[in-house]
């Protein structure tokens, strides 16, 4: 099998998601599964980036970084058997002079023509090192500014078009299919942006797995009420497109299944994280020194770490916190440090290569994030025997920290509790030594070898299930009837419809639940629907719940419930909000204080 880790691109200063993807690729390679990293961004050269990453130890020596444009810049275009090109309509729209990008050798890489608005691309031309054009991305317009479509054309060295695509995603997926070369291939996607490219890719020799690096709930909100995170919403709304959705923590997957249900393509695999080969000597730790390694962005909530240190400083002025990382809040955080008079207690060091090594000489680490998927810095701290003090947030800390045994968990936003634990670790060397030793010992379960075993099992299962995966489009639910029972229950009838592209006959596998969800919190309740009719592309269903079932487990302060229909089976997991019959405001039944039937306009 071929293996690929998929990113959109590799920025000069990247965060934990890219770090993890590069590290996983190297770990796969060392385990005898050579893996390439794929990118789709327009970058003149990846050579200098790759060289720098190798020198920093962030990219293993045998891991390739492949870019779609660099790939076709180097190949003989005449050998590419892509879609046949057509004539590109004339561009009658206005465009300015080209913006030129050079590669690292000083050769022209791209010429980009913009529309008068200065942002819309009219055309982008790509060139080989010898100056011949190899690719053209055009979006012609009519004289009145109407779009004529998009044309992405591959060109041979004689200037003749050899292949053409009408959408960028189709071009990217063609490249991925070429890389697989008909062999079994696993594409492990880390970037939610790149997921838009990979999700529609369908081939019998390919499996696609999406790694969820952050909470699926926006802003780390309530797992049952919170809205899906913006970047992940398309992934979850079309989860059936994936051979695997990979959660990093057990708790996150449990929350997801409690709210949405379960499917055969849900997996849990933590991120691997290198640990010290042996427990660092406690004598080498600087007394009272703490470390944070994170981006200086709102999600990481570094401002509260500074407030923790303000409390610590009042009682233990010798304690220090060194923060490694860059981000948009650096100036704001420095102002806060200065305002609180913590210039000697809290220091922002910016980006530091191999910042994880700093945990080997620290007495404690801090994590005050608002939400996470699985915080890598926490695992780095554990793997170097540095006991953490962490907010008990979704998700990650409670999966790896046993409070008081290998670190401390405190309630989220509890600055006083976090300060108390920091002081305890700095006052009691025996406690810090004991917690650090257990932290290092138990981090073995996140070693490369341990996690790769889980990845191997996940990939094996996803590959085995691929022939059973249902590829459905236009999956929908149409409500036929909504009725209320005299006893106070309700019921529905309707049709589930779809268009099937591949997989076993869906009508024999799909099932449905009527779902009652609470407005003020708590897990929804699922009630099986009856299948009244089955046929290709259609299920007729009915479902009914009693008054007792509706109210079962509902909190006293919950006066509103939402009703949904969940469709599930194999990899399919999709919910539909049931609309009230009619368009716009309508008269709806309710029981008066005397249990009489009345109607109100809603």
C-alpha cells in the first residue's frame, strides 16, 4: 500500500497540525511504510523549505514533500493521459499587468493577471525553469463581466495543450489518482481546507481518512448544543464520503456518538509524540521554572496563563514561566505582562526550534486553552517527565492526565486552582519528581510504535470495509405527515431518498431514528423508526414517540425540544431537522392549562 499525508501547504511558521502530519509521515517511513506529504499551494519551490525542516528535525530524511504544481513542472506533459483539452473562450474582461513570481534560481515561476478589483485572478501562467509554459489557470469573462467558466490546462514543452480540467479540485484529484498509480493507497488528510479536495475522490484502490485535530464543536462549546466548528462543518455534514473520521481522543468520539450516533467509519487514534529515550534527570530541572509551547492565538488562552502567574508571583516571586511560540496576540500579551509587573516572571520567547526540549529542564508546564483536539504540547511535556497543570477542557487533558498522579487537572478558567497547583509543584520537589516520573512512564502509550499499531489497525479496517462503503449523493428526507396522538405523543411518516453511486444496495442497509434533542443541554434521545417500504433509492418510514418517551430524561428547565430524523447504516450518518408542515407562520396545537386543545399562531 502507498501512504500519503495531505496538507494544503507548509507555511514558514506552522502549528501543531502540520508538525504532527510531518512527524507521522516520518514515523510511518521508519516503520517500513514510506510516506509522502502532499501539498496543493502555489509555492515557487519547496526545496529550501524541505532542507530547513530536515535540519530542524521536523522532517525525516526519507520523507518526500510533493506539490501538485512542482510535480507537473517537472514531468513530461505528453505522458499525462488527462481529460482532452477544448478551446478556451476569449477573455473580454479587463485585466491588469502581470504580477511575476520567481523561483529560488531566479527563473519566472508564475505570471498572475488580476481583475481591476486587485484580488480576482483572471489568469495565472506557470513556467518551467527553461521558460516554457507548462500550466495555465484561466477564468475568462464576457465584456459585461459575466463568467465563462474556469479552464485549467496542462501544456507540453512545444506549447500544445495536452489535458484540461474545468475545476481545480478535479485537477488535484487527477494528480492524486496518478500518484496512487492503481495500487492500494491510503490518503490521511490533516488539513480541513484540503478535505474539500479529497472528499469527492472515489476510486476502488483508494481509502481516505480525515484526522480531526480540533474540537468538532465551535469554540469548544457544549457538545450537545454547540454549533459545528466552521472548518469542520462540511466534513461532518458529508461524513459518509470518508472511509474514516479519526478522532484524537476517546472522549471526543464518545461525545460525537452521543450527539450524532455511530457509524462504521469512526475511529480513535491519538497523535504520536516522541518522548525522551530515558527520564531526564530531575537534578537538571531549573527550580520554579515553567514552560508553555503554543501559538499566541485566542484559542490557546495565554492571557489566563499570565493571570495564573500573577497569582503565583504574589506568593512565590522566584517562579518563572517561559512561553515559546508566535501569533497575532504577542503585543497584546506583552502589554498584559508589563501592566501586571510580571516582566521578570513571564517571558515571551517567540518561535524557537525544538521548543519541546525546553520541557526537559522545567519543573512544570501550563495549558490554559479554551478548547483542543489533543494538545501536542501537553504530550511533549509528559514525554519529557515535566508534570503539567492543565485546564480540564474538551478535548485531550483528561485522556492523558490522571489528576495528582502524572500532573494536575483543574476546572477550566479556574485561575486560582491552577496557581495553587503550580505553587505545590514548585514547593515540593518530591511531588514534582514523582509526578514527572509517572508522566514519562505512561507517555509510552503515545510513542510512535504504540500509535502506529493503532494506525495500522485503523487502515486495515478501513481497507477491508471499503467495498461496503455506501457512496450516496442527494441523500434527503421528505416529511409526508406529522401527527399528534391523544395521549400527548407525536409521529411522522415520510420518505428517505438518495442517488447511489457505489456500494451494496443501500435500501437493505439504511435505518432511521426519530431524535428528540434538548434545547438546554443533555444527550438527545433516539427512537427507532419503522421501515414501511424499501426500494432502490427510497425508504418509506414511520416513527412515533409517546408523551412519556418525549419527556424521559428532560431537565425541568427545558421547555423546548428539537425533532430530527437520523439516517444511518454502514458509513452513513446524517441528521435532518424535521420542518413543520406548511411555509411560514402557521396555527399549531397546544394543550391549555385545563388540558384542552387550542391553536396558536407561531
